[in-house]
C-alpha cells in the first residue's frame, strides 16, 4: 500500500490545514476486469437469469426476450449494448462535473434491522419491544447534531410480523423530525401502510429495491412489490448479496463475475419491462464456512468492499467511489472486538475519502442495537474526523515572536494565541479517557460503560421532539387500520 499523502485544504474562515488521505494501488488490473466482464457475458449467454414471476415473464416474452424454460438467456450483443449505454451516460455526466476537494464532515447512520437490543443496565441482549425501541429512537434523535442521520435503530418484535415494520415507522414518525428515513417494508402486505405513512410525513416512497437471489434468480417479494406499485415509482435499485464460496464461486474474481452477471442481467430485463428508471450495483461478501455466516467486520469484508467499488466503477464507466462505509462487526457485545473492527474500518474508510458510515451502534452484523456501542461509535467518528482534518502547518514569524515574548512571562497556556487556537487544534473526547491515573481516581475511576450509560440517560431525558398534532393523528389512524386489517391475516 502506498504511504499517506497530505492534501492541502484551505477554507475561508478556518485555519490553514492539510487533510490526511491514503492512496493505494488498484486491487484489479485492467486485464482482470476485462476477464470478469467476459466471464459475465458468457454466464448470461450460456446460463441466463431465472425469471419465475408470472407477470414479469409475460412482459419479457412480449419484449422479445428468449426463454429456455424459466431462464432468460441474454445474447452477448444485448449485454454489450446495455453496458455501452450505461458507460456512455456516465461519461456525459462526468463531462459537466466539478470536482470538490473540500474537507467534509463525517456522517453516521444506524441500521433499522436489529430485532434485539443490548440493555446497558443489565448487559443482556433482549428483544426490541415498542417501548425499548421508542427510547432508543429518542437516543438517536438526540444526537442528530453530532453527525447522526435520524433513523429508527431497530424493529419491534412484540407485535405480529406483518405489523412490526408498520409499528416501527409509527415510532419513527412520533419521535424523529419527518420520521427520519422511510423504513424498508420487508413484506408486500405491509407496504401499503408504510407508503401511506410516508405520504403523511411528506416523503413519498418513489423508489424500491429489487433483491436478486444468488445465483442468477430474479424473483421474490421485493420484485412483486415493484410490479404491484410500479405506477407510483420513479426508480428501482437492483442489487444482490452473494457470499463467496456459498452462493457464488470462492475466488474473488470469479465471484465478481457471477455477481456482475446476475445484477446486470436482471437490470437489463427490468429496464425493458417496467416503467421506472433502473439503477444497479454489484457487490460480493465474504463467507466463513466455520460459522456459516457472512464474516462482516473482518479484513476480508473490508477488502471485498474495496473490490466491489472497483468492479462497479468498471462496469458503470466511472471512477471508483470511496469504499469502506459499513462499520459492521459480528461481536455480540460491546468490547475489544467491536471497538477494534469498527474503529479500524472507519479509519481506513475516512482516509480513503469515505464520508458516510452505516450501522453505528449495531452488533452481530445488524441483529443487535447497543446504546453503549452507539456512544462508542460516535466517539470513534469524532476521533477519526479529527485525524483526517490534519494539522495547521503555517508559521507567522511576527505573531510567533510576540507569542514567545508573552509566553516568557508565564508560559503559553494563557497566551491569547493559545486560547484562540486551542479548540481548533485539539479534539476533546466526551467519553474517552485522557487524564493521568491520579485525576481519574479522584473522579471515582469511571469506566467507559458507566459514562456512556449516564450520557444515554441524559440525552434521552433532554430530548423533547413531538410531531405535529395532525401528523400524529393521521399516523395513529393508519396504525389502527393496519392492526384491524392485518390481524385477520395473522
């Protein structure tokens, strides 16, 4: 890996400083990327995409796609033309783009998927109930000023499955401005109510995902949702979650070829068969056969995320974007593993230019939300933010001489320049310990977890958001109707 490089950043109204960036050689050379594309073309031509959704299959037939039983085999010419169009569009967009070399603040997101919570008072992992989720959501909302994107950090489990995501969005609507980010409906029967709530909150759902099943299967509930609500959608995002050695080949290049084939083939079919604009993204994840799970938080996961960024850039015809934005861990409790994996991933990502990081506060991939870990991840984000900001490197001779004269009288701690610049040059942690042993003992030897628990209590107690009365009333009405209508199906 190449060494770190300093990039000069000078902003009006701020100190002259240099932002720390890390450069590295590409993981794939051009010949390997071309081999991945050639392999993907052959997979689509020789094997094809399974399309089992009846309505989509009928539309694909009308559009001239050729089926071999339930598989659509795509001629090389079709795929090459599709990719040329994608790459041409990317080149046109880049032609008018203006590069932004400024230093950006880091932003963190929580995950809406955990169904368990690490109780900071008992140190146990317990189910996410509506009451616990409400408190956790208010904790997240209270940290919006620290670069946290407001979002509900889990899903309640104390109602039947079809109602869980609807209750989740209700909790978000009642405790976050605008309801935060609209939740993933997960199930087709829940989607109408989630859409209604999103309309009430002024952020209508106009894009939905389609999850391709590895290997090479375009089917499932996400596809059915897009087909049913196609008329109100502007765009559809297509992706998959292939696991190297499990649902795709184990060798990284070959795994990328199959992942590219299933996403690109599905995108091509849907582009011609549905009205919304189609976007697509290729990604591969590591799989540990000892634990029979995707090994998120590992160095393999970090490498695969960087590799996926390069492969996506190649197929889309644009420069690679900063990768390493998911601070996952498979640790089940806050501790050394979670701290090491999340901090190392965020540091690497920020040094590579990433500014958004996902899964703050989550453990066991995205099964558990931990308020303690959330506080730790916030502290790490601020720590890394200060690192990438770099140092002020200027030297003003006249001002320095004057400062020295003043400092000779009583040291530099109280000089005007020290007091003026100190807060800009040093980061002051809220929870990390920076004192010597004596002062720490004099303060009753507080542990990180003790301080984090107290901070959580204070943040939740001081959070005072309430939604507009009319919004609360309409959200409540949708929830009551969902309870009545879906209860008959449970």
